C-alpha cells in the first residue's frame, strides 16, 4: 500500500475512504456522527483537520473496521453480493464486509 506522506494528501485520502466505507454500509456522515455520539460538524472538522488517534479509533469502531482500513486505498477487486446467514441477508460490497461477516459467523459458531 502506498500513501503519499504529506498531511494534506493523507487527509484527502482518509476522507475519501471514510466516505466510501460509509456508502458501503448505507451510512451518512450524520448517522456515523450519531453513532459516535458527536455532532456531524465535529466529525467533519476532525476528518478535515488532524484527527486524534482516539477519534480515528471511534470512527473505525463505528464503521466496524480496523483503523488501518481508514487509510487503505480502494480495493482493486471489488466484491458485490448478498450472503444469507441464518436466514438473514448480508449485503457484501467490499472485502471488509466479507471479513466482518466471516468473523461474525465464527463468533456465532463458538456459542
């Protein structure tokens, strides 16, 4: 993975990636902010500025991805589909969605 090492380029890529992750999950910045218990304006300022590690961790947690995923480039091989687990459809639009589903199914099997 290659990211330009300038703060502005990294912020632009991070913002685009967060938007992409939100879109994949059917969320807006407003719903993401609500899930983080902050105002949308505060989230926008954090994303456009220099977010703290704790803010990045909160964003990643709300999106159900590791922090590193906030900086990852768009995957080359996009995955799209629906996987039904326990009679519940799960929309898959990225590798992180698929990984999340696999992890959830592992947790369900261990019960």
